[in-house]
C-alpha cells in the first residue's frame, strides 16, 4: 500500500475519492437496459442474461422451482448448514430486538397519538452472484423481511450455489429468479410476465446495479440505500496486531478490483509491518489477483494525532470501520460517519459480514454520512394514528382554529369549528 503523510485538508477530497467510473458513463449504459426490460419484460431478461452472463434462461427457466429450493439442503455439508443456521439465529436475535411496541402518548388531555409499524407489502431482494455466491446477504435481507411480516418477498440472483437457495428457504422466501445485474433491478421495479413488481428494492451490487437502483429511485421506486463496491477503513495504532490488520484489509480487497481499503495510523512502524505481512498473506489467497488490483487503489495515511485520524475517518465515512486502537470504544464515540464499527483486535469485519448479528448491507461511497445500514426499520412503514375525544377537541380546537386562520386556510378552520359548534349544542 502506498504510504501518504497526513495531507492538508484541501487535498482530502481527491485523496479519499473512491475508484469508480463517472456516474454519467455508468448511467448511459444502464438506462437502455432498464428501458428494454420495461418494454419487453421476460424477453428482455432472457436476451440480456444470455448477453451478459452467457446463461440460457430458455433452458433453465426464469424461476427457481420449489424442488430446487428443497434439494439445496442435501447438497451442503453438515458443517456449512450448521454455520448458516447459527448465523440466521444471531441475525434474527439482533433484528428482533429492534421491534418497537406501540406506545400511546397523550399530548394533552383527550388527545392521544401513536405510531404502528407495518411491513412493506412487496419487497425485492437483490443478491449478487459475480465471483462469489453471497448467501450471507440472503440472511441479512431475508431475516428482517421475515420479521417485518412483508407479504411478498421476491429474490433475484444470478448465483446458483445451493447455499443461496438453502438460505432463501430458511428465511421463508419462495419466489427466487435467476436474473442478475441492472436487468434484475429493472424486473423488480417494473414487473414482468414472471417477476412481480415490488414496492422497495434491497441489496448490494456493483456500480451498474447501484446505478440501476438510483435510476429507478428517480422514477419513484423506494430503495434501501446506495450500496456499491465494498470498502473498509482501519484505524490502527501500536497496540494493533499487523497480521490482523492486513487480514482485515485483504478481506475487503478480495471482493473485487473496484473495492477500496484505507489504513489510517499514527505509527509508521505499524504501517510498514502491515505492508510486509500483507504481501505474504496475499500470495496465499486464491483471489490474490483481484485483491492486488484493489490494493493498488488503496492507501495508508500517516496522521500526527488521534484527533486528525478521527476527522479524516469522519470525512471518509467508511462502509466498515475497524478501530484497532487503545480505548477503541471511547474513540468510537467520536465517530459520526460510518456504516458499521468494529472494536479492538478481536472483532474482525468478517464477523459482521456473516454471523455476529448486525446487518452487512451498508452504505458505501461516502453515503454513510447520511444513510444507515439495513435494519428491521428498513422493511416497515411507520404509520401515525391519533384519536381525539370531545373534551380533547374542546381544548385543542381553538389552537387549530387560530393557526388555520393565520395561514388563511378557512376550510381547515371550519373542519374544527363545525365540530365545536355541534358540541356546544
């Protein structure tokens, strides 16, 4: 990794920029795909899948059958099935705790307000295939959808690994379709003869998938967040273990050549040690060529003080942020922009990716400044309810009348006044 001395703040935007193509270029490729699916439906999905993935959907069929979902379990080892079930249990425990009971609030005598959570009726989940079958993402999206009580859950994925189908069945998903990329987003956004239209789309993906989500969002489709190529930032001091830090950086770099890793440290000795051990570890990785390309886009930044490190990390707004420093929890209190934080030497980012319980679908590309990761709340709507008694209206009514009159909204005022008059009678 290239070692960079702490730069002037004016240099931060260029230094922290993600290695992505210009949005206009990507959208120019994606927009015709969306249009083709909207106009041609299943026929477009078949043609585009043949063109991009070299898969003939006329032979395999668009939908994964119930028999295929059932058969997946027998194709996995007992060890992997046990691991997936344990991850499912942990993720469910964490997300189930996010349920909020209805709490009725009496704002004044006779005026009661509350909120209720209602699962989004129809949701679409996108699971990347690409170079890795991300069955863990099926759990991360399927568990909160299951807990929220979403009536219809559609899953689109180019992946064919039986673990993807096993995880889908575990979270109660029965509608699984063999389509990926921007065309999968289009299918869920517009609906086709086979794939139902949904109300909200979830899931990570490459730059083209992210662009597709952003484009359909402009047309009114709800999405979880912009979630593109994976990234990690590690803040490490002399209490960190170089081999651990290198392993964490490589665990993100192996996602793909457009992933980015960032190391921030107050210790040049630590950074040098990480670089040395990273070369050794990378040489043993099956995906070392992919990881090496990602590392070329990555940097190690030397800072003078912890305050400088925190400022830089908050500006970067990492998807994953590992704090391998002394008093990591105290440092975390100063972090305002991050998707998910991992504390100390023994909390690898991989744990959050798979099985600790937190959700791994997180905002990337700096969107952690304003977006949260996926949670149970992502799959529900909060509907407010209010009830006013006659006595309550007698007290609240004059307040509403005065405000409506001041805004020159006479019908608003009359809606109250006519009721007060009737009560007066």
